[in-house]
C-alpha cells in the first residue's frame, strides 16, 4: 500500500465520520447492541464531532489517504488524562492519548496500520510526549496483539460507557526512550 499519511483537515470531517461508521463497530464486543453502537457513533464519531476535534489545537488526527479516499485514521490527544484510573497507572508523562486507531477492513493485513501507528508515535514524540497511552476493549484480542507488537504494555484497566453498557478496557502505555 502506498497510502499518504497526512494530518486531517476540516474537509475530512465527513469522510472521517463515514470511515468511523465502518471501523468502530469492528472494535466492539460481539455483545454490543446495534443501538448502543449507533448512539456512540452519533455522539462521538459524527461529522459534527470530527469538525470539533479538528478545530481543537490539542487534537491531531492523522489519516491514511489513498487519492482522496480515507482508509484509516488515528486521533492523538495531547492533554493530561482525566480518568483517575488512567492517571494512576501512567509512568510516562506528559503522555499523549492515542484515542482512536482504525483502518478500513479492506486494508487489514497490508501494513497500513503499522505505518499509521509509527507516524502517530513519531508525531507524539516530536511534540514532547514522554509516551503514549490508549484504552482497548479487553475482549478485542486482535487489537491488543497489534498494540503489543507496536510496543505497548498493559498497565491497568478502566471503564468505557458504550450506550447503556459499561465495557472494560485495558490501559496500555508505550514510554519513549529518554532523550
């Protein structure tokens, strides 16, 4: 794959929401209801929400762009964690949160996710982060393997509200080598 990895622009809000509608459900446990997934997409991953994220100077969204078609994205949040369960387990601070890391299923297994992850980690490090943390559903074995392969380690747990259901996430962290 020869995707261009670039920083998203305001014009990407709609395509990002469309991509999220395809990729987010794949990360949900099989027990997740369609109604809970739809509510989360509307509340958190809609075009309007992506427009807000893109306007926030502490948030960077990197995209995999294949001639104008977005096939993956990450969202990096460069502000202190607010969740006390996360704060209590992070060792690399200041930390950037890798809030989202999704690749269209048609591009799985082609190295695109690894390239996007490397670009995301480089971006966080270049902006002064001592490490990156993320939350991943404890039942998402494929994502957990990918994050471990990328250098992340499990350091704790946290809860995640998906509609009417409370999900349980692993908190994973990757600390950058000291400079």
